[in-house]
C-alpha cells in the first residue's frame, strides 16, 4: 500500500488536562530541514531535558524530516500558594539595617513588591515540576498534535502535486522531442556534410565511402539516444516516487540533479535548430521542480 506524500511545513495543536492541578496546550510548527529536529519551549519555564528526550520518539513515529518547534503552555487549575516559602527573617534583618541609616535620610515605606525583589526572600511557588503522570499526559497531547501536524503536511503536499505534475509533463515532452530529433540528426548531418564537400571540391566527385564515414563520426558525436533513454528512466522513477509517497524528498532531490546532468549533456552534444529554446524550457521546469520538491518530506 502506497504511503502518503507530505510536505515539511505545517502546524498542529492539542490541549487537555494533565492532572487535577494542571492543564496544558501544546503547539507544533514545522519547517524544512534535512533531518528531524525537535526543540521544546515551555511557559512557564521548566526543566525540559527529560520531556524533550521523550518527545523525539513520539514525533519520529509519524515524521522523518523537518525542524519541529514544540511550545507547551501550562495553566494551573487551582490557585494556591502551596510550596511558596517567605523568609521573613530576611525582612527583619533588612529593617534592622535600615534603622541604622544616617539621620535625615528619608525612605519610602517598604512594600511587598520590594521584599519579593529581595534575593532569597521568596522561594518555590511559581516553579512547576511535572509528575511522571503529568509528563505522560504531555506526551499524549504531543501525539495528538503530531497527528494534526501530519494531516496538514499531507494537505500541503496534495496542493503541490498538480504543479509538480505539470512540470514533469514538460520534461516528458522534452524527452520525446529529443528522441525524435535524434532520429533526424543522421540524415541532416549527412546532407549538410555532402553540401559542404561539394562546395569545397567545386563539383568533383565525392567519395561516398569517406562521406559515410565522416557522417557517421559526426552523427555519433551528436547522438543523444542514451541521454533520452536515461531521461525516460529518471522521469519514470520520479513518477513512481510520487506514487509511492512517504519520505521521498531526498531521493527526488538526487533525481533532479541527474535530470539536469542529462539535459546539459544532450544540449552540449546536439545543436540542432530549436535545441536551445527547448533546453532553456526544460531547465526552467527543473528549477521549478527543485523549489517545489524542496518542501517534500
């Protein structure tokens, strides 16, 4: 069964309750990358090393390439100051120190915000530490967001397919034209060579055997049959990769390089009328394909 073709750009999100005390929203954005890269940001900031390590296998279960930025927003369900420790002894020491200030130096009364800014006065409270069950719930949300991201990447690839197929049709047309031109080359070269020799020899009899040899040599130098055959094979492989689906972007990138090589080689060997225009059109199609397929997974 053929896999699904996907792009490397997209967005997915999921939200839910992690526990009685926490809810979360998890968002994923994906952009192009040669490999699968995962980066995690959290609000509020928490230690992410353990979660980030566990995220990678969740994402790699459905994605093979792309830079994935994961954003996790945590929201407390119960407003509580549990775990918040205020060191009032530091406030007392501060007051005692301020009492020793020079006479005449007036200060505004201390407010709570001043004490909270005092290093060491408040500890804990605002720092979220996820339990094992809460971390697993985060991974479950990540799987949901991944599926949503995959669905969007599939839609983007489907939108690209008509453009890709259009450029492929142009290259197929070029390959057919090249094969037809190649069949006409020997006859055309023979005729031109005979005319040139007749002009040079000013009506003297031309040695037909030597003429055939020279024509054969010239035709061999301009023969693009092999290039046309390789173009046909590469284009067929290209179409089969699109039908196969899945992570085929790297293979397609290699095929595009091979296609360009065959177009350039055929252009250097065959200089028949119209070749330049057709080569320019073929290269333009290859460049468009390169831009379109650079986004395929």
